[in-house]
C-alpha cells in the first residue's frame, strides 16, 4: 500500500516536473498550447452534441440551421486547435533537448570535487540521462501535447456520455482508468529499470572501445575488434532479455484491466441499444452518446505517445534524484584579479582514504610550503604524489586534518582553489585553438585582449615558440578531427600544457604545480624543462612532482614521499650529504642519466 502510494506520488511529481519543463521551454507557447487543447476539447464536445441534434432533426425531416452551423464550426475548429497543439509541441521539443542536456551538465559539474564522477550510481544516472535525451526518437515534450489533446478530448466525451447516463459514464471511466493506471505503472517501472541497468552502460563502453579514436589504436593493435563486438552484443542481449522477462512478469494486472474494459463497453452498448429500442432515448442522444463512447479512449492507454511522456517524466524524476544526491555548489565568489602574490601551502596532519578503500593513502601527513619557494615532491609510483596534489586542489577532501592555501580551505572556497594551477600527467588536450589551450585559466572571466596579451609570453617561457611556428597560428584548433585543425606530438603538447600553467599566473594563480606532465620526455629533456620552469617562475610558489630525482635537484627543497609518508625533506645538497635513500637513489639514477648522455652538475 505504501508502495502504491509512493508510486502515485512519484507519478504526480513527474507530472509537476513535466509541467515546469514546458513552462521553461516557453511560457507564452505553453499558454497558447493549453488554450488550444482546451478549445479542441470544447469543439469535440460541441461536435458530438450538435451532430446528434442535427441528425435527430433530419430524421424528422427538419433541418435546424443552428445545429448545422455549430456542427460545421466544431468540425473545422477541432483539427485547427489540434494542429496548434502539435506545433507548440514540436517547437517546445526543440527547446527542451538543449535545456535538459544543460541541466545534466550543470548537475555533473556542480560538486567542487570529482568524487561523484567516480561513483558508479551517479555515473549511471548521468550517462543514462544523456543517452535518453540524445535519442532521436525521444519526443517526450511533443508527445505531452498530443497526450493532453487526447485526454481533454476524452474528458469532453465523458461529459457528453454522463449527460445521458452517469452510471454508464462512471463504469466506462473506471475501466478506462484501470487500463491506464496498470499500463502506466508497468511502463514507468520498465523505464526506471532501463535507466538503472548497468549492463547496457557496460555494453556502451564496449561499443566506445570500437569507435572512439582514443581507443582505436590500441584496440586494433591488440586485435580486439571481434572481441569487442562479441562482448558488446552479448552484454546488450543479456540486459535486454532480462528486461523483457521482467516485463512479462508484470503484465497480469494489464490483462485484467483490459477484460474489465471489454465488459464495461459491452454493458454500455447494451444499455444504449436497449434505450434506443424502447424509445427511452432519442436519435440525438443515441448519436452523441455513441460517439462519446468511442472517444472515451482518449482517457485510456495511448500507446507510443504515452510511453514517451512516461519516459520524459522518468527522466525528469531521475534528474531530480540526482540533484538531491549531489551537494550544492560552493558559494561562488568574485574571481581573483591577478595578485602577483605567491601562495602559502600547508598540509596539517592530513588523513585521507580513497572512497571504497580501507587503507588510508595518508595517515597523518604534514607539510608546510613557504610562499615563493619551489618544492619538489619525489617518490616511486604509487607513493601518493598525485593524491597530495588532488587534495591541494580540493578535488578530494581529507578525512581529517587540514589542507590550506593562503590559510583557507581550497575544497570549500572557489577563490582559493583558483589560486592553485595544476598540470597533471594526463593533462587535457583540448580540441580548442592554440590560444585557448594556453589561455585556458583566463577564458572564464578575462577579456579577449588580455588573453591575447598573455599567451605569447607564456608559450615562449614554456619553450614553445617552435610549437607556434609548427601550428602556424594562434587560432588553429589543436585536433586533426576538425577541418583545418592539426594535432601535436606528445612533447609539443607538454609545452602547451606548461604554457597553460604559466598563463594561469595571470589569472590569479599563486601556486603552480606540475604533476609529471613531462613523464613521457626523456630524463634530459625533463630536467631542462623543469629547470627552465623554475627560472621563469622564480619568486612564485611552485611544486614539481616527479619520480625522477635528477630532474628536480634545482628546486629549493625536496620532499621524498614513500607509502604516503614524508621520509626525507631538505635541499638536494643536504639530502645527498645525509647519504640516505635519496642519496643512494640519486646516485643510481645519475649514473643512468650520465649513460644517457646527460651531465650531472
Ligand atoms: N581514484 C583512486 N581510487 C582509489 N585508489 C587510488 C586512486 N588514485 C590513486 N589511488 C591509489 O592511491 C595510492 C597513491 O596513488 P597516487 O597518488 O596516484 O601515486 P603517485 O602519483 O605517487 O604515483 C596508490 O596506491 C593508488 O593505487
Ligand atoms: Mg602520479
């Protein structure tokens, strides 16, 4: 019972959300559409009554011109009003799709961190919604108007029928509503199942393995094409088979309701026939009621268009659920203007455990970084270097302890988060122009001239002049996937990424972080790049992350991370002099570095 109540509440809630969506598409058109469907229903009722009276008169050789005019007027008016409703539906459908996509994107980017994007339930909801909205035959908004049109037509028929016999009207209404309710509940359940079924999402991943450019190279080299195809079909098939099985199990109530509606119509027709036979009802009532009886189907199950409306409501409800589970965005503050000041950074007794893991990555880490100093964080793969940086940008929140930028929490203060500019190892290769790729941090709230003034210096400082020469202009898109665009090599992309970090200073960043964006370079090139970076960022707070000790020895201070703990901390010379692990590892790596043709200074 409680289940039914919550289901009914959900259906009502879905209808409210749908009405709001229509309103947001266009208040004016929504009013026009509403007027049109109501007028259509009035015309429908008028037609049933007037045509009945007209024919009733004709039977007695009497032509009543008033009923003739009314019949003709309603005959013309009804399709016109229906068409207006249809047109409103088509226009609003066109507006709804971008509105909905925007809503999903807004929700997905609402939390400050990235944890929700790693949460499989949230991912499921986001991906499911986007797939649904993007389906070409998904016409939930347009169908809403069609359904409304039929529903009001059905109400008009109900009124006409009730004016002859209230109990026949009640009987037909009850059975029609029974069919409708059982069918809607079933349909809504199915679409919720589809949304939440993980295997279809899994199947989509297999599909993307085959068609996405990023994957294509490796998939072909490994000969994974037929493997991918097989997995895709098998996963999809299994998901769909289960869904269909679930559907069959829920069909019982629908069959019963359909038997009931057959019985109700049999009784109604018998009553009408009997009334006509005994002369209890005249021709006019007979005709009007017979028409009304067939048109009551407008209140029943409306097939595809009703399915569409249910899908639309399910989608809106799922988006609402998603909005509830994602935290509100942090209060936005006015963007910082370039301050030119270096930030202070502090980690105080930080404990952090990744969601879904039991072992903490940090169990009490403390690190203070003076404004204006350069710090290198070194350590083997998996030592926790990137996690440290993600905490610093507020992408993850510590379980306990504090992460501070300029004395505040970057996880809750947008302004402070913008003080941190990071280039990660897997930095993004934006399908944007060279200028936008470099001036990324300034795009949100700077004038075009400001961006244009900053980016050449940034690219130059990042030793990227040859990249500009190679690309041939600031306005060329850095992707071969677009006409006139061009792709870059890994090393060239790294220079663009470095330039992006440098340009962020002008957008107000107070601490620059490079988290191994140079890992693909050879040791010597990385060392050169880091040295160059330290030179151009002198006086700013910089954090260089690397697993290669020889690249970062010119940093003011070196911090060695191991298993989530700081095991050594000092200048290069101090650490070498101490003769501990850093000294041994450095000697080992320097040897190889020398072998590779580099010189150790
Ligand atoms: N998103 C994640 N979810 C769960 N564990 C993670 C995640 N990212 C990293 N880890 C784990 O945290 C530890 C530190 O990783 P990371 O900070 O990336 O190391 P580093 O950057 O030093 O190579 C590793 O054991 C790694 O497997
Ligand atoms: Mg890392």
